[in-house]
């Protein structure tokens, strides 16, 4: 683990150690001492730069450092604790946890063996400092390993995310191709249905009309009879076309057809006026007949028009609430409102349409509080015409 800060710490400790040796009062460092110190420094640097991943040589380097430290300390002195700080840090960081703890304990014992001549207070002080450094080194190592694991997990998650994004894009492409294929198949089916029903009927009508045109010049009564037969045939063909169109329309679409029409109306209204329209509806829905659908559409249309022209509104809320007994249409804007409202032609038409369907209508408006309109209709099977 060649961390720049740890390298600076190593060099700082080595400098203090060398300074403590040469600063002794009776320091008498000869050539042999200089060689020993140089060997200590070289061994220290080789261990961190070349023997990091070679555990056996790494351990031999530590033992050699202990031997050199013992010889240098006995002959030339210096601060005893600084002989062992680097080996404690190296053993803790580069060895596995179990071995590093045993190694630190053994290192402390060696320091105790070398410090027999020291006072008890100084010995306890050195042991305490070395123990604290050992614990801090273990803590730093654990934190470093956690960071490495977190980075590795983040990298793997990043790869998984990229794979998921790629898979999602592939699925979208596949879904689009399936959708396009389904549309083409549906168009082909519709084309066949129209060709078999509408095409056949129109071809027959054209042929019959040509025959009637020729016969009418010679025999008017026969032409009249053929026209009547063609009229009956046209009616049957029209009914057949209607059957085909009903088959083409999905059954579930009938429940949502009214909602889709209103959504298109509100979107167009917002697009051309800039007035925000919030249209919401309940999940449960039941089918409306044509008259109910048209009435609701006209009510929404009239309300939006009045909100723009009279209310000067900037927002309209529309809510369709379906339940078992009734459908409640609520419309409200934030326009300027009015205290005394007189029913105009638009509101009168809305009132008449709702009453024809046996529904209920009520409204409320106040100045600067907008306009509220509430319409209640019953399901088709509950209506009594």
C-alpha cells in the first residue's frame, strides 16, 4: 500500500531516528556504524518497494531490521521506540489481521528485551506509545480495506447498471419492433375486413346502378323494382359495415372512449389558450351511452369556453367520479366569479341536456372565488326513459 502520506511518515521517522543517534552526547559513529545505518535504511526501503507481495522475504526483512536495530541501539543509542514504529506499521498493513496482531505483540516483546537498561517509567511509556501506534495502524488498515471493498462494490454496481441500461434499451427496441409488427398485422386484418365487406358491397352497388341506368331508358317499372332491391341491399351492406366496425373497436375501449375524447379536448384547449386543465377520474368506470357521452362532452366544452371568456381563469379542475349508483362530474375554475349568476344560453342548454337524462345539476360562484359546476348522472341500466 504505497500511500504518499505513509511514505512521508516513514521518511520522517527515519530522519528522527538518525538524528537521535547522531545527537547523542557520547556519539562516536565510525564507518561500521554508518554502514549499519545505511543497511537499515536500504532494507527499510526495499521492504516497502520490492518485497510488498513476497511475504517470506518481507518477514526476513523485518527480522533483519530487528537485528540491525539491536546492534545500532546497543552501540550508538538513539530513541528506542523509533526503531520499531516502521516495522509495526509495515507488519500491520501488509500482513493479514491474525498474523499482524501476533507480529505486533512479538515486536513489543523484542523492544522490551532491548530496553532492559531503561527506567521502568520510560519502558512503560515506550510500550504504551507502540501499543497505541499498533492499534491505530490496525484501525487505519480496516478503514482502508472498507474503502477498497466499497469502491469494488460501486464498480460492480456501475457495471451492472450499465448492463441493465443496455438490456432495457434492447427490450425497448424489441418491444417497438413487436408493436410495429402488431400494428402491421392489425392493419392487414382491417384491410381484409374492409375489402371483403365494404369492397364487395360497393362493387355490387356500382354494377346495379349501371344496370338500372340502361334499363331505365326501356323499362321504367323494372328499373324502379331494381332500385328498390338495391336500396334494401344497401341497407344490409351498411349494417354489415357497422358490424365490422364494432368488431374492430376493442370492447374495453367503450369504457374509456369518453375519457379519451375529453382528454383530447382539454389538451387542445390548453394548447391554444395557455390555461392549465387538470383532468382526473376514478379507476372504476362503467359504459356510457351516446347521449350521456355527448352531454358530458358538451358540458366540459361549454365550461371551458365560459372559463376563458367570462371567468378569465388560469386553471380549471375537472374530475369524473364513477361509483355504483351515479357518475359525478365536477368542474371548477379559479376565475373572477360572480355573485349573481343569470343562466345564459350555454348554461340553459347544459341544464336541459342533464334533465333529459334524468340527472341533476348544481352550480356555485362568488366574486374572486371562481365557478363550480356539479353534474350527477346515473348508469344506463338505472335510467328510466
